[in-house]
C-alpha cells in the first residue's frame, strides 16, 4: 500500500536541521519547490523505497522484484531527470538530498545577489530552481550521479489519443508508470478541468489500458 509522507517524517531524520540550513532563505524558492526538496529528506528518514508523484500511476506491478529494490538500492530515476518515480535505499536518498540542497543553495545565493545588487531594471524574482533542475545539473556534471532510465509514459500521449485501442498498447510496452504532469495537462488541453480532475483522467485511462492491453513486463 502507498504511504503519504509529510514534513513530520522528514523532521524525524537527525540531520533534518542541517539539510534545511542549506536553504538560507526558503522564501526565495517558493512553497512548492521547498516541499519537493523536503520529500527527499522524508524518504531518507523512512529508509528509502519507491517515491512517486501523486500524479504518477503504475502500469505494472511493482512487486515483481520481490521486496528488493532495483539495482541493489542505487538511486534510480525512472524518467530521465524528472523525479516523478524514483527508487533507492535510505542512504541514497540522503546523499541526493545533500546534493540537491547544495544546488538549491547555490542558485538561491545567485538570485539573492541579483535582487540585492542589480540595477533598478534587474529582474527580481524567486529563484527558478527545483529538485528536477538540480538533478539535471548534477547528471550533466557526472552521469554516475544516479541511474537514469526512461520507463514512465508521458501522460500527454494519452491526452492526445483519448481513444486508446489495442494498437496503442505498444506505446506502453516496457513502461512502469504513466505521469499526468502539470505540463501534460496543459498541453493536452485539459487545464479547464482543474488539477483535481487528474485522478479522473488517470482512472479513465487505466481502466481502458487494463481492458485492452496485455500485461507488458519490463526488465528488472
């Protein structure tokens, strides 16, 4: 069964305060991006596992590995650098929380400097940085930073093809999950329905998917 983590889980990690201190001024990155950072700390606190965005839904059963994590618990991001689906053990999440925190810290300092020392025409704003952008930056610096896979189906492909048929099942072959991201909802012209309807959109697709597609196992 899925477990919803919150800040209380993150605070149970002894290193919580030290990791939070990396973000000198949390208001500069905004509430959403701060929550995205804290989730890595929460996963370290509960000793790791699979971490999923609330708008990511499984296409295949995750327990085919048994109770062991893929790749012996090494941090794995299943959609390139987009952390909509991540797996790893607790120490790997802790390692990445520190890396992401330092990346956020660096960019917060840059934006604060611009805001405080730029000309009157300088663009003052919250820093446009997130855990996703930090992961991309880290991977560009070293491809050994984490295991990078591409086994999550973009929800946009579903929204552009509402009449899912058996011929479309090949699109999902080898995919672990489907992600109905903010961007896919926007580009799929479903924004008018509101974010609360993402669950309805996902349920409609998953019911259709399991009705017309055969089980498509992915590699371990």
